[in-house]
C-alpha cells in the first residue's frame, strides 16, 4: 500500500514510479489502487484537489481496469497475479505531461 498524502504532488511521484517501474518498489496495481483512492476521496469531499488531478487519477484507475479486461480472458483473470501486470510506461509519461511536470 502506498502511504502518501492524496495530493497533486503525490500523484506526480506515483506516476513517475509507474513510468520507471524498474526503480519503483510499487506495482502498477498498487499505483492504480492509490489513484482510485485519490479519486474516491475527492468525490466524497474528503480531500481538496484540482479537477485535472482527479481526472488523471480516475483515468489511471479506469485504464488499469480496461487493460485487464482487454488483455486477459475470464479464466486468466481468475488465476492472475495482478501485481505482475504492467501497463505501458508511455501511459504514465503521458499522464505526467498532462499533469504539467
């Protein structure tokens, strides 16, 4: 579990980990889960972050789910070790660019 505050600054850090997974101690699954948490907490008004930050965090989580569904069949998903799944690193670089890094 990623223990960073749910902020734009933290999102930049998390996305940089996703872009350079080899140097990160977190998986893409953990990154997507953290982004989902940021998105959900902002929707519940528990944190205050700008719309772009929320949108990117929501997109990371949505793309994670879509990648799983579009890459693996049901039988594979039922047996899959999600921590081994890697999204394209280019996606994280694009999210970082959109975020303004």
